[in-house]
C-alpha cells in the first residue's frame, strides 16, 4: 500500500510538527508513505470565498502531485472534504475523480482502512476534543448532535486507545469554533466571539489541552488562548496519537 | 403604524460588529436561542421515525415543486368551489395592491393581522400605513417589534432580540403599563387586553398560510396564541396571503408537516392552534392571495430551487452560531439567518451579496432542516455566483487572484512561505498590527517555525 501524504499549506508553513507526527504515526503503523514535494494547497481558501473559478491551477497541480497512490491521507478534515467535493481537472477528470475517491482524513484512515485497534501512546492530561465541522458534518467522522441517529466518533475511538488520557465533556459538543476560512477576518467580530465561547467551554470543564483534527480551528482557538494569556495548549490529534510528546 | 423609521444596516459584518459591542447581551441572545435548539433536539429525539419524517417531507415538497403549476391550479379550483376568492400576484407590489383594493372596497380603516412572513417580505405594513390604513399585528412578538418600529429579527420569534425590561418600557409607553414593570405574565396580560379591543373592533383580518391543500382548497394556519383565529372569526373579511410554495398535495400530508413544524421550531409536539380554514362563514368574505414574488425565478435555479421547500420553522436560525452572535437585524432582509441568506440573493443579488458570506459553512443548518434543504451547500454556491458577478470587494478579488497564482506554483509558494515566516520571526510585532491584520485584533498569530515541513522532510526523510 502506497500512501501519498497531503500536508495542507498552513500546516506545512506554521505547524510542521503536526505533519511530522502524522508521518511518524503512519510509518509506525507500517504504511509506506510518500510526500510529494511539489504540493501546495487544496484550493479551499479561494473556493469558499466564491472564487472556485480561480482554482484550476491549484487543482491541476494537486492532481499532478497525487495521481497513482492507493490512498491520499491528510491531517485535516476540512481540506480533505474540499478535495472530495470539488477537485476538478478539465484535462484529466478521471484522475481527479480517482483522487476524490481515495483521499482520507487521518482519523478515518486509521479506523476504516488500517482498522487500528491499539496504539503505543500515553497522554496523562485532561483533554477537550474540538469537533471540527467539515470533518464531522462533511466526512461523518462522528455523529452530529442535530440528527436522531446512533452516536459514534472515529477520533473519539482513537483517543480511547491512548493511555491515561482524560477527556472532558463539553456543554456544546459540536458547535463551530468560528474559524471559517476567510470568515475569520471578514467577519472578525463574530469569528472571535465564536472562538472565545468555544474555548470557554473547554476551560470551564478543566481541559489542560484542546485537541482536534483540524489545525485551522486549533490555530484560531490558540490565538484566542494566547491573547487571554491562558496556559491551556492546543495539539493536533496526530501529535497525541503519535505518542512522542 | 409604519416601520419606516428603522434603517436596516446594509453589511452583515458591520452590523454584527455593532451587535457585538454589548457582549453580555450577545451571550444572553446566544443562550436564549441555544435553549430552543436544545428543546428541538429533545423533541426530535423522542420520535424514532424523525429522520424518516424529514425525508418524507422533503420528498413531498420535491413533488410539489416539480408539479407546482398543477397543484396551484387544483388548489384554485377547489378553493373557488368552496367560496373563497382567489387572487394571483406576480410580485410584492401586486400583492399589496390586491390587499388594499379589498380593504378599500369595504371602506375599512383599521385591521388586524396575524403572523405572516410573506407580508413582511412584501412590506405590506408600510404600504398600508402610507395609504392611511391602521394595521395591528396581533402576534405578541410581532406587536412588540411593531411598537418598537422595527422589523422582526426572527421568523418565529420576532422580538427574540428584546429583553423583557425593554418590552416593559415599550408597553409602558404605548399600553400604559406600570413604569419599570417587566414581569412577563403582567405584560402579556396587558397585551391581551390591548389586542382584545383590536380584535373586537376590526372588520378585516389578514392571516398568513402555513399549508394550502390542493385537493381540498383549504388552508392551515399555525399559531401558539390563537390570534389568527380571533382575528378571522371576528372579522367580516378574511384575507390569507401565501407564497406559492406553501402548497401541499393532500390533507394527509399534514400528518408529516405538522409533526415536523413545531418540533423543529420550538420543541413543542405541535403548535397550540392548527386552524383549518375551508370556506367563508355565511356572513363572511374570504380571500386568498397567491404570491410569486421571485419564487418562479428561484424555482428555475438548479442549485437553489429546493430552498422553496422551506416551511419557515426557524430551526436553522436557532442553531446558526453566526446568527446567535450577530442578531437577526444584521441580515437586513425580511427572513434572517441561513435560510434568509440563500433566499435573499434571489431577490436582489447586489444588495444581499454579503449574506451568503455570513456563515462558516458549518452545516448545522442543513442538519436541523425538517425538509432537508442543503442550506450550507447553497451558501457556498451563492458565493461562487456572487463573486463571478463581481459583487465582492475589489481588494478581495485581487487578493484571491494573487493567492490562486501562488498556490498554483510550488516555487512561488515556497518563496512566499519562507519570506513570510522569516518576517514573522524577525518582526513578530508587525503581523500583530491590528489595523492591518484583522486576525490579530483579538487573536495572537501562530509562532513562525524556522523551517517548513517540506524543509524538514528533505533534511530528514527524503530517499535519494
């Protein structure tokens, strides 16, 4: 099995440790991982702003970089959802469609493809799990509180394999943090208020760490925590599952 | 009474900024609406068949929209046979004219009106006020915002943005209640007495329509206060105003929609009153106005037509994390929240270009929708159209063009990333200048690492 590792642009630039943890975790689980060096971005920032007509270059580059892998895996529900829903290449739509059907968010790849049942990781801390909307409502990584349907959580299952971790319950288990791509600056006031409220829920329940599957949400909440001079830290779920902290 | 003193803000983000000035009030507003969302969750989870009901409702409406002309004509024929006068209005202006003509024909000066989002959409109150007609909204929340000379901020809970103390002040001024009184029971009783006099002295009642049934020619009006009934039963003339999408094929379909409507709206099993009107009383005149006002255009939009399935329950509004923190008036359209944001651009794309962007695309709206409208996908689709039409700020369009070019070119991306991280390490204060960088106004920037993942990978992992 050959896996193409897709590292979203802002993780590559600002949170390389998340990418390193993802790579190490996959390799520890026996996966043959390749990182295409010419990758950039999934195109979501433009598309969600209404400029999907500007993303042809980005899309073609993505297709070029990720054609031929058995699976493509990324530590981001949001970017994976965007590729799954929107990757398009006029010159090679068949390749684009194949990528769309083979791309996985890290947690679902671990639970659904690798069917991981145990992990060598320990994290003796109180942790709040932030459910990111695109991973949950888009990729169905966990059950949505709005639906009358059976509860489940793929990232929740993986965290349950981590030794000594204590997950805190939240008042609103799947409310949006307000990051929202360019929304975070174009609607700055609402975005920050949503983030403050989300962070507060974790703080009230005694979390020492906030983790989740999307660095974008975590970066937003980290920015708020730091401005509040809070000691609470954010970590991507890959960093906890990798067990090298 | 006219609501013309109210000037709607024209940009969602600016209006939200203003709403946010009183954070304690935002917290209260958020909690009030979240409480209703939670009641909705509890109610919906008491029905094992909830998701099947949603799917059934969605499919019934799918059939309606695919055969709208047939059902409307069937409805017209049956309603006429029942003795109801049926009018067709192509747009808001025609609707308002039809209503005024009926009023004038009877020489009526004042009337009562129960809740109708269609008449809000058509700005009927303003139009009638300009023509010397005294309209009294009889839904308690509607009456509150009418006295405050504001439009409703929510389709089901029109004055949800007002605290009871503010309602007390309004009632003190207009209804003569005691100064400083804010007890809801006391204020509600005062409103009842005030409205009772209006009901008893009005010769004409306007109501909305929740469902019009093609096979019977009858219609159903749902309220919690019984005010539609009080108005219609006491008046010599009853005018019911409805958007053409309110049609359902059969009376039996009500068993699906009535179960969904109130549970989705407020968490009640059913509205207190679900009143079925079929024909006028012997001494009464009954009119129904079927209004298009942009609906045919929306029906022709492949990506957006199913927004017409909406039964106006407000569940998407209650769950919307943006709405709860920006308030209904920030949407500057008769229908606020996510559903308003996908309906408004159809009416005026330029004026409402900001609304589809007033969302994080979190998708909660889609999940609570009782007729399964893919609201967040439609928000995304409207963004594409609005950007192509050029209704976004030029600076944003230019920025996106630059970004698209950088992201399509790995070398450019690396240079930009490297210099960006270098600058952030060299002068971290620069990126925190709040005037240039809205991110940094209330959030710290991430710390820039020395190397990107790609740099690390080449150094540590790359197989030669």
